[in-house]
């Protein structure tokens, strides 16, 4: 019989299709990606084409060129200039679309997919995330900062050159506010961070753990909404992404790269998104919230039931998928 | 400058990309669908192949055959048999996956897409929805019933023969519970149904209205999350789908068919989902909730930002899209 599972952090129910679950290797990509050159003269993110994008807001230099380059998104979802203004008219509420939308070009090499970065390149990337997160959070118009990556068409990108994005918005979303509230509720009732509690439980059970490093743990949640969606969570309690210290940032680079490499090898370089889920900086230091990175391979399609009910059907077993990735070598 | 808009019903913020918005006709399908036969001997939903699916739970007969046929889903997400049992173990909560998962075959004709049903066929379909909604709601193990349709691959279906589905689950989702609560909140504060209020406002402004019939209004919400997502809302206040009377059911059939035909003609038969969003039957008659049908053309991909923040970026203008569909003839 299928089993319904509840995610105590996101408050989502999911149907785990225990009987007709696919085996982990059935999710492997069957059509190989086309080979890409190390440099594409038409790519706006390749070195030499810097004029195709706005001037850099941040850059990590390397040998007279750059290693990581951040620019305002040419097709920004929000406007860098302008004032935050609210209007309320009857049942209509608007805010001017001000904020920050940046592209983080992760490497000069067109074909160096994120999973194949060196540890040192990955460290530079995480340092860049931290720098841009802090800079965006300092903008007084900004309430929420989202750092994310779209890899592959199913994940919503058409540009192949490895890049991440940052969007800072002048409002907190209901999704984040609801999660902050429900974590606060748990703290008030039990006197503990619910994320720390879940992490403890996962470490005790071990069956959904993928990888542990000194400062981070990666696991597949008990109530995983879609196949192979996984978390990378800091062991130390921290509400906000920018509370990380240097050792933790370097360790995050290592575990992120290894997790992406496990997906790359185990599932044949799947399309995926990842996103840093964090409290806003105004909640830095709070005891009830805990930031983490969410990695979501895009292996299935959201259909009418999921959209209509908010409940997902997962046609795989979190425990089997975790075991599959745990055993996938990354050396 | 882009504009952020807030949906007072769903509490979602959306970024309306006013400056780089696409024109309505730029969303039109460019690759035509392949032609389909009126009967496919291999299709499990075609007449003559009834043995390929479980026995019908409901059928509308026609000329010694059937017009609409409902069967348990052969690959059900929930099990028809079994008891609803909860377990709570530490932070883990589960429920046995019992419930109802039915397939509603809408027509015997393999290539008769829903948009091209006759009014009378569409009426039969709505009557069938009502019958199955009531039957599923009567099951004491069931808390929430979702009726939905997936049309086309981007909407999550691989079976071409026109069909809808019903999934009844042993629990209410957080999405629905949150919407019930927030509508109740509004009722307590303002003494009105928030849906009725929004509908009034839309009827006054007219600019986002697509089509009005005697008992229903179809419009694109002010804060539309994705291009051309639209609602079909009953004028009369009703919390629950099965509070509809016969005249309203017949009118829903007419407006649904016309709306689908407008999409079919205007956007070249796009992939889409639709879903009946309703209070559960235990909330029948409440003053604060209002059922409706949500139609969601699948024209864009959800990417990392949407998943990570819960905020959408709509690269089209609700007002322009509504005007485009309003003017699309369906005679």
C-alpha cells in the first residue's frame, strides 16, 4: 500500500508510491547531452565577450582574467534603480519591482559543469555567493534574497555556460513567512529548532543520509516531494546563510560539489535546480530557523494533481535513492 | 519598471515583467500536434478495449456503448482498499495511502480533445464530475477530493485519449487548509467572502474578464502567476463544488468548453491542466470559501527562483492576455 508522509518543516504531505516505485537507476538520463566546447565565441558568459553583459558588480581575478564574474542580469526580473513604493487599492496590492537580479558566472570554461568544478573553484563560488548575499541584503529596499541555479532545460535555463543567479525582492514571500512562523511555533512549543531536531533524527537513523562532512550533512527527507530532492544542512545551528564562517564555507563547497558529482554520475548529469533557503538577514541569529541548500533534480513533471492539491506523488523511495547516492563514488 | 502584485486569495506575490512582457500571440504553439485517429486499437481508453482497464465504477451509456466511462486508475496513487491508519514516531508522521484514484474517460473518440466536445458532451462530463465527487466524498476515509485534467506532455500526461482524473486523499493538504484559514480570516475581519469580493472587483473593472455566462465568470487574476492562468468562478456564493444546481452545472459545461476552445484557437492547442478547487464537503455551506475551476496553460517552466522563493515571474500582462482571449471567437 502507498504511504503518505508529512514533512514537518514544509508542512507538505507526499504520497510515496511504495509499490510502483521506480528503482534509482531508472531515473538515469537516457539521451546524452551534446558535447560543448571549452569556449563558445557566441556565449555572453565566455571570456572575451564581457561587453555582451553589463559591467561586473564583483569579480574574482585570475591570471589577468577572471575566475568568477558577477553582473546585473541583462534581462532583470526586478529593477536595480527606483524606489520601493506600495499601493493598496481595494483588494489590489502592488509594490514597485525594485531589487537586484545578478548572474554569477561560475567559471570561464563554457563546458565546465558545476559538478566538475575543482574544490578550490567551488570555494570561490561559495565565497562569491556570500559576498553577493551580503551586498544584496544591505540594500534597504530588499527583504528577501534568493540564490539559485538552473541547470538544463527542464530546470528552466537555455544558457549552457555554468551560472547561478541571485534575485533580491522588496517583499518576503508567503512561502518563507509561513516557514518562519511554523518553525517559530515549534520552537515555542518544544524549545528546539525543528531543523536541528530533524537533522538529529536523520543522523540517528542513517538510512536517508547521503554524505557527511565536518560541518554539513546531506540527506533525502523522509517526506521527499520528488525523486532525489535532497538537502545539504549545516550541523551548527544558523538561521541565516551569511552566519557561516570560513571553514564552513569551504566545507559547503566540498560537499556541494560532491553531491552534484554523485548526481552527475548516478543519474547521468540530470537537469536540476538548487537554491539556498535561508532566513532573511533581519532574522540573523534567531534560535528557531536554520538555513540549508535544497537540490532538486528535475526528473518528473508537476501535473494537475500536484498543482491543484499541493500534494505530491513521489514514484520512488527516499531510502533507496539515498542509499544509491551514498554508494556512488566521487573520488 | 516591473510590478509586484499580490494575490489576496492565494497570498502569492508575483513579479509582472511589464517591460519585457511577451505579446499574447507569442505564446502560441509552434510545433503542431500530430494527427490522431478517431480510434486507436492500442489505447486502453478506446471502446472495445475496456478489458485493459479495471471494471467501470460509473458509466453514461449511449447507443449500447458508453459516452463517459469511469474506472479505478490501473496505476493508482492511493489504494481503494484498506484502513486509514496514522502513525506518529518522533518527527515522522504517516498515514496509510488509502483513498480513491479514478480515471474519467471523457469521450469514446480518441481524437476528440476536450476543447472540441459538444455542449451536451461537456454537460455529461460535468455531471460525471459531480457524481464522482459526491461518491468519493462519501467515503469516510476521505478528507479531500481533487478533480483535475492533464492535457499534453508539459502538463504531465502521456496518454492522448481525453481523460480527467479524481484523487481522494485521507488528509487535507496544507495548501487547502491555509487557503480555508486565510479566507476565514478575511470573513471575520470584513464580514464577506473574499472570493465574492474579488469577483465583484473584476466585474467592475472588466479588463481581466474573458467571458461571462449566466452563472459563471472567467477571468485572469490581477496577480496571475503564469501566463494565461485563468479562473472560472460561479457568480453565486458556494463553498463546495457539489452545491451546484443543474442549471449551474450545464452552464459550467458551456463556459469551460468555450474557454478551452479560446485557448485551443488562440494558443494553438496548448498543453494545460485544469483543476476544481473546492472546500471539502464537511465545509459545505460555509460563508467564507468559494469553489472555482483553475485552468493553467503550461507555457513556461518553473525554475529555481520560483521553487526557492515561492514567488513567480510572469513574462506577460494579465490584462493583455485577457483581452486577447476575450476577443477570440468561439462560434
